């Protein structure tokens, strides 16, 4: 059975008490640095980009298996939802998923190794 995305579209309530709907729009990668994968979401005043470290993703996939597009969208979507609900600052630096963060999100989503 194919994995079905749970965070391609989601609602998050910030500390201001307002619920906002977010939707995944597109993915890409940056051909510099550790070549992170980028996941673009819309739902606020501006597009939001969540970055998954290319090095962390490659290491996890070498050790376990390749993640599907939908699984990676859910990792990025859950990360963004948590960041908004925690009231954390939404900056480029705060929207980067590293190795330990990736492992934690995959476990939370119940994505098998």
C-alpha cells in the first residue's frame, strides 16, 4: 500500500490564536553546500521554505531506505506545523532539518526504516 501524505495540507495555530491553513506547493534542491532539499509551503503572507539537510537525508537513506516524495513532504510539513505552534521564529535559519531532527520527525510520523 502506498504512503499517503498527512501534511501536504494542514492547519496550524500560532501563539496569536489564529489558525492558518498551509499547503505544499513544490519541492526542489539547492546545488550548493550540502545540497539540501527544499519544500515550499503557502498559507501565510509569504511562501515558507523548509530545508532538509542533504547530508542528513543521504546518510539516513544510505543506512535505511529511500524516502518517497510524500514521506519527505510530511517530514517538512510536520516540522513547519510544530515550529508555528511552538511560536518559534520563522526564519531561514530556523527552518532547517538536520540529522537528529530528521530521525525524530520520521519516528513521530511512524515512517518505517
